C-alpha cells in the first residue's frame, strides 16, 4: 500500500503584483496524506485546528475523509504522517 503526501499551497497575486503562497485552508496545520485501506477505500487525512469545533477535546484533530465517511480523531501521535496504512486505518477508529 502506498502513502501519498500532498502539498496544498497555492499562489496568489497581491495588489502590487507580487506572488505570495497561501494555504487554502488556514486551519490546516500539516499537509494532507492519502492512503488506501485494506478494503480498497481511498482516505485523505489532514490535521486541523479545532477553533471552530463545538466542545473540542484538544487543540487540533485529525480528519479522515473518504467518499463514504468522515472521521475526527482527537488522540493521535505527533508522527501520524509516518504511520503505515494499517496503522492509519486503525487510528481512524479512535474517535
């Protein structure tokens, strides 16, 4: 199984014509990661700040998105982006 790390920066022109780089989702704290689980489901994972989440359980959370489901995980290791596909799949159930 292959993990794919996606950079999501985009260029934007300022009024003076200079190019700047901005993240499309300012609350995202890390790049996105994609993997396919053992059932063949494509997942996108990203870490976000929980400032707009009612009753947050922490400062940040991981979001696991697929075509069929979205999962929010509050307790996860700092090195989550280095985990294997199997480890990420198991982690996604720790809501």
